[in-house]
C-alpha cells in the first residue's frame, strides 16, 4: 500500500501531536521506519553524540518515486488507511507524524532506492516536510535518513541535549533501545557507532538462545532459563535467571526489565513488579540495591487484543487479557523457583490498570519510593519568623512514632553503600540535660562574644566546654600505609582496580570470547563492584604494595628518587642564584642583557674560508654554500644568490654554464646591467653591524 493521507475522522482519533524532544526519540522513530520498510540490516551513526549529525541506514525496500512526494507530510502513511486497520496492525508506526516532526526541528535529507530504480534519489526536505531539492545519486537498495542541526531553532531543547551528562545518558539509552530491537528480531543485524567508535553491534541469529548470546554475550545467555506458556490466544516466552545461580553480578543491570508485545518493546509495570518480586524472593540477599537481574518477557497476542494508540511513543499498551496473562506468568515463574503463591497474588484484579499503561519509561526503569508527607503545625501570625523556621525544622524530622506508624514502602530509601557502618555513629557521645544547660550557660556568657571565628576553629578558647567537647590540637596525619588502605584514597582505589584488572581480565576474555573490549570492561567493572568491601580492600593493599615495589626498583636503596633529586638540585641552583644577585655590584644595569663576543672577521678571512688560501680572482663572489646557492658581496653586505635561476634568467645554455667564481661573477654583473633587479639575491649579513657593536 502506498503512502496516502488519512481521512479527518481517523486523524482525530489517532493523532497525538508527535513532538521530538531528544536524540533518542529521533533514532527510535527512524529505526522503526526502517524495520517497517522490511530492513534486516540497520546502521545508526551519531556525530558529536547526535548534536551535529544523525544517520540511519537500512537495506529495506526503499521509497518509490510516487510516494516520495508525501513521505514527510503530516498524517500521511502507508501503514493504515482508517481506524479499523488497527485491528490487524503489524507495524511499529501508523500515524504518519514522526518524519514530519523531525523535519520541524532539524535539517533532513533522505536518500532512497527501490528494486525498480536504476539509481538512487536524494531529497532535501523543508521544515514543513515538502521537498526543496531532488537529484540523482549512488546508493544500494534501501533508505538513508540524515538529520543535521537538531534543535538549532529551539535553544531550550538544544541546551538540554548539549549537557555532557545528558548526552552520555542518551548514547546509553540508544544502545538499550537497539538491544531491545535486536532481542525482538533475531534475524536483524545492527551496527551502532558514535564518533567512529562502535558502541553496539549484533549479528543475525537462528534461535532465541543464539540471539540472546549475540546481544549480551555467551556467558550471559548461559545463565538463563526459557519458560514457555500459552493463555487463550496468547503465547509467551519468559527468560529468567537459572534458579541455582550463586552470583548474579554478571547479569544484573540498571534497566533490567525487557518486555515485548508482538515484537514491540513496551512498558508493563504490573508485569515488571510481579516478576521481580518472585525473583527477589528466590535469590534474597544476592540481589544488589542498585541493579537487578535482567529478565525477558516476549508476548505474542492477536493485534486486536492489544491497544497501542495510547501515547506518541507507543511504548505503553493495553492488553485485553491483561490479568490472565499476568496470573499465568506469575504461576509459571513461582513453580519454576518453587515459591508458593500468596493469596493476593492468586486473585489479581481482572481489570487492566490504566496507571500501568500510562506510566512513563523513566518511572519504570528507575522506581523511586514516595517521600512521607509531614504536615506542619500551624502557628499564630504573631510569632516571630525565627520561631516559625525552628518549628518547620523540627516538624520535618521524623519522630520514632511516625517511623513506626508509616508503612515501610512509604518511607524514603537511601542507599549508603556497602562500606557504611552504623557502629561508629552509635558509639558517639551524647549530652544529657545537665550538660546541655551548662553548654547554654557558656554560650550566653560575655566571653563568647569576644571569640573570633578563627579562634573558635583553631580551638583557641579560654574555657572548657562540657560533654567531652573540649577542643585540642591533634596530629591528624596518618601513616602512609594507613592512608593507602583507606577506601577514600583515590590512589589506593586506582592501584587496587589495576591489580584486580590484571588478574581478572585474561580470565574474562577466555570465558567470553564473543565479547568486544567495551563489554569486557563493563563485565570487569561489575566483578569489581561485586567483591564487597573486604575484597576490594585486599586488592587495594596488593596494589599499593606493587606500587611501593616499583618505586623502590626505580630508585636504588639509599638514593633519592629522580624527581626528588631534580627538585633538590633546582632548589640549590635557585638559592645560589639569589646569593649571587645579592653580592653583585650595583653598577649600571645592562639594558640589552646580551653577551658580546669579539669576532675578528673581514672579507679576506671570509674568502679564505670558502676558497682556501687562493682567495684572489673574483671580487663579487665569495663561495658556494651548496651546488645552486652561492654567497656574493656588494660593498659591506653579504647575499645569497640562486645560481640556477640566474642562468635561466640570462638563458645561459648548459654547455656554457660553468659554476666557477669567475663565470658566476660575469653572469651576475650582466644580470645587474640588463635586469637591474635584486630578486635573485637575499641579504644575510652586513659588515656595518660589527662596527656598530664594536
């Protein structure tokens, strides 16, 4: 079916005013168009992380000449013709808005060729989606879309995507998106590059297991189990970690939920919660707080049983048999992990929740518990502002009764890291009521007003504070060994990780031969984080020991290191220079600051240097510097003369030209008489300068 305009009724029902807000949304729409065009090979290339240039290539069927006129116009599509076609929809897009929305915020160029075309056609589109320029070009069958100057006329959006951290997160989000497309379509080949660096690549696979290996690696896929199920007219494949795994660090991800419906990456919050709840119960303490073990759910349902027309990105969907499929999935997973179902899980709400379908992708991938709501006490308007601030501060603190009364899920969760220890905090001294009164009495005394901030910070106070708060000067310098073993020491952390990397990197490369260097580095980082505080501390000690040995080998026993020796020598020279400056006589300063060396030079010595003792004959020519460059003189100046150019200018034949001082002098005198030009001569020295210096 060719590209045509939708009728007004269909436009009102499906149009959602597509708006492009990021590089990710541009890549997503272009990749979906490529897949809808029948492509099985997609290449994505970004320059300057998408700010300057975005290119998506495919080997699909291309766009025919008749459809190219309306390919970027709003509400023009080849996917559907009316609302009823959504019942049989098998494509990613259907509204005909994405390409027009991209044209509004950037400069777009499309190169395409079909099987019927003898050559490719290049189109430059306006911001309205119309063709501004068309010409023939070379390209294989398929389509290339190039996007330049994204958000050039939208400074606020441009500033948002120009943020360095945001740009890095966008590159990673695009990689996650392409990984999901690769999981949906095993036969798809993907190549993703950013500034000539390959970030992600995938080769076609024949089976789902091979496909998982091509995306995440063979070692990753070997730790997963596939579970199949059928529910009415729906079939599904649930891929979860094997129940006998002892270590989950290599399969844990920040974005751990991968759910697909009819080959489309979607967000189903209830499915994610239910599946992760069962996995968490089985593995218990093996799961970290920041990353979760990844799982994959691929559902195949009838197109009439799913509604994708909810929001512009088409990542939120509604399923007709939502609760039944969820119940079947939960039972299947509980049976595999041998976990009994709770009564509330067995009787799920049969009505699909709109909140799950309308949840944003960011909320699903990074769930954040809500903070407890604490009401402030009302005060009379006559109170001072300082009292109101004090009351607000006290009310925001959570008392013990509130902590016990609030549900745990409603309290804020803060990850303090594995190295956090509460014993040191609990061991700190506290003040009783008598000590608090004594402290208040000290602060209200007139002596306190005479203490400056500098005296207070240095502990220079004329009285003692109660409650073990006396200030004393303590030597806080730690020994080098103690400082190196601290986890907060950057040098110790660096040396420890280098030591760990030297041991583990060859092993990981042997076990994961299909991984590239970027994936090996990620896996190495995960292994380092999974060691725990004691394991990392051990490698820090080993790394610092190796560093100490290397320094000892570089500097022999009893000698200072090279840097220290150079620093000491520089210091001695500087001190000596300062002493000489003090002892120097106070005479007239040398303004020029130059050292004058007498040079006994005259023309006779110059000629002897070039010709030997037989310095007679020519008066103009001094001698040859090279075969073509000679030194000549006029009065008190020395010049460089290019002999070949001299012969060419005088048209002297080769058999006549003799590079002797006499012949060159004759040619030079002839040149000065006939040409009256100094172009061939370049001044290099003047004897009058010696007279001035002397």
